[in-house]
C-alpha cells in the first residue's frame, strides 16, 4: 500500500485523489493528508465535492438495503445531528438510535439540528458524508469578526426576558430583527411575571404594547409557579425551537419544565458520546413530548446583528418595510432629514416611536 512518503516522491500523483480513494474504500478516519487541512480548494474542486455530496443525498433518499459486509461502511442513510461535542457528533437515525460520528472533510461546519447523510462504520459509530439543505441557520460572532454557526433547521426563536434583570426593548428588537433577517419566526416570552405587582404589570403591558399590532406573540409565564407554561408548550408542538436571552432570565428553568424527561435525554446523549456530562460548549437537541424539539446551545444567546449592513437591519423591522424607499433622500438616516417616510409613519401611528428609536440605537452600536 502506498504511503504519503511514497506520494511525496511522485509529484505527478494526485494527492487529493489518493485521499478520496482511502475514504471511499473503507478508511473512514483518514480524511486529509498532513499539511493539507488549510489548503484552499479551487472552483473545480469545490464543484467536484458538491457533485459527490449531491449524489450521496440522492442515494440516502432510497430504501436502505442490509449490508452484511462488516469490513465496509454501511449504506448511506438520513439522520439528524442531536449533539455537537466538537470533533464528535451524535447522529440520530430514523428509529432515534444515536451513533457517534466523525465527519468527512470539506463539508463545512456541522451543527446541532443539521439533517445529514451518514454511514455506519461499526457498532454505534459512523461517518457523516453530506449535509442536507438547511431551512435556516443561526450564527454567532467570533473574536475574529467572523461568524460561527450554532444551530440549524430551527423554526422558532423564543426570546426570553424577565423583570430582573431589567427588560430592555432595544435588546428585544435586536433579537426580533436578527430573527427576521434569518427568516425564522420569533416570539417573546416574559418570565418571572409572579414577581410583578399590579403597577409593574401595567407598566410592562404598556412597554410591550407595540409588538402585538405588528404580529409578534408574547407569552407571560412563570417557571417558578408554572404559570402560562401549558400554553407555551402548545406553541412549540411540531417545531424545532431555540431559547435566546441574557443570563439570569430563566431559560434553563423553562426548558426543564417543558421537557419533563430532560435528565433521561441528557443521560442518553452523554452515554452515547462517552465524553462526560459537563463537557463545555456542547449543543444538544432534545425531543419534546409528542412532536417538536428544543436545541439548547450556549452560542444562541450571542446571535445578533453584528455582521449586517444598515439597510439590511432596516428590513429586519418588518413594519418599516412598506415605507422603505419613500424618503426624499436615498441615503436618509431617518433622523432629522425632511420628508422622511419613516418619521412620517411614526407621526401617523403606523410605526411605534419606541421601535424607531431602538433601530437608531442598534445602528449606532454597530
């Protein structure tokens, strides 16, 4: 069998082809040659990789045949990533059995919630060979002014706030705008309402009164007393959701309430990963009773608007859209310019002054 030293003595040998052959004929843990992990692929190579992945996606849609040869990888089949431990990914098959998987090279970042094509490589082990098209993707900023995906295929973002720490509508609008730009429905959850007196509840209703007219649902709940949580659970049926919000607002308590078997599911995934319960920066997908799921990811609370342009953020405020482009000046900042369509809409009652003020605060912060 040729080695990489042999290949180095034969410069005409295509090293990429050699590695691809190794991965194809039953060596699932050999993915790239030494020193090639950061190599930039050409357009032709990217197209070749795309064709291979598309073929795997097509094969995974076919009925699964029994593979009796233990020396080869199993048949390609669909699955979903239910936990991300970095290099180790847990994939759940259609029968909800969990397998520890590695991923082939050149697939990009695979995150919790991804629907994938994978192959068994042994008892409770496998290899991910392709990522199916995503319905949605949430990302968070990194220290290098880049983005890192944290959750895929989510249908609903629950923005959780609480009277303590103090509710900031600018933060709520930042989350709402980010959800709009990501194409994901968002709903607002006010936790710890049991801590409010009558005047505090009146003030809160006034503060949040602008959201219902523009189509945002608000849930008033108490994880401590169980208030409003039955209705919240109904809103999650048949959906994959994530909880977003600052620390201290009670996201973990809410998740524990709507997932009565959370400890069982945590133990199941921990046992499958063999990496320990308290592994840091772990994203997990938990199944709700009946239908639906919750993705619990440490990075979701940081997803935001840091990488959007000013005009993109404007479209993240959905009630602004009918008035965008109607200003006298094409570069209108919507502050003091004459004939500003957005400020006219505020005067006419079509846009909340609070929402326009929060838009300016967000743009200024960028």
